[in-house]
C-alpha cells in the first residue's frame, strides 16, 4: 500500500489575463500561427504555417475556472504554450460574440 500520494498530473492550464492574451496574440502573429475552430465546441486547431505542424487545443470549465489544454509537447508538460495562448484569445472573442448575440436575441421587442 503506497504511503505517499503523488499529486495527479493534469495537462491543464488556467486561462490567462487579457494583458497576457494581448502578448500571446503578438507572439502568434510572429510565429505565423493560424487558429481554426473545429466541429467540437471549445476545441480549436492551431496550425503553424511555417512548418505545417498542427495541434489541438481544448478549453473547459472546472470549479468555475477556465482551463485549456494543448496536444503539443509543451502543453503535455503542463506548460502554457503559444498555441494555447493564441487559441484562448480566439475563444474569448468568440464566446463574447456568442453571448452578445444571445443577449440581443433575448431582448424584449422594443415596440
Ligand atoms: Zn501547444
């Protein structure tokens, strides 16, 4: 019977501040990264146009906090990678647009 319990390793990274997102967006542009939504909600494909590498980034909410995970080597090592950063920026904008659309749709008719 094990006497020590190793903390569970999870490839999750809490999403970052708007300021960090802005910097990440700059890095993404410099790194020639291209973000596309996939057919899964909250999943994005990030393509590095310099070398053709593709990674998948997923976002999820746990205990009220938002997390992301990436399939690249850095992401697997629980590090905040540039793919995650750029996909987070895209995701935040997309969700904001969706909320706004829903808000407008729920507005009572002004007439
Ligand atoms: Zn990554």
